[in-house]
């Protein structure tokens, strides 16, 4: 039964990580209430949200944690983002 409790702990950690990730992302976005998030696993996922003109920009990859929020094509150049994605998200 010990293995089961480890699985549960991992699951709780994953949920906490994802919650922190979502909160960090929402703190970064101009219009967090408009955010659509998909394929969210850990600190990585895709987000579609409205820009300052009120239009949706389309889904873009993001990396979000309490330490950093990076949205592809927004606040980090493409090469840096790709490197970070490969490091954090694979």
C-alpha cells in the first residue's frame, strides 16, 4: 500500500504545481478572465487570451511558475523559448 500513497502524493504535488502555474499565468495576462487554457501539464501548456484590443490572439505555448511566466512570441525570443520549453516541458 506504500506505493499507492506515493502515487497520491505525486498527484497532489502535480495539482499544486498546476494550480501555481495557472495563478502565475493569470497574474501575467492582461485579461485573465478571458483565458482559455489547454494541454496544461505541470508548468507548461497553451493559452489563448484577449490582447489589449479585446481580440483573441490564438493559442500559444506558455511556461508558468511562481518564478517565471513566459508566453511564446510575447516576452521571450523564439530561440530562448524553445530551449526553455525543451528543458522544462519534455
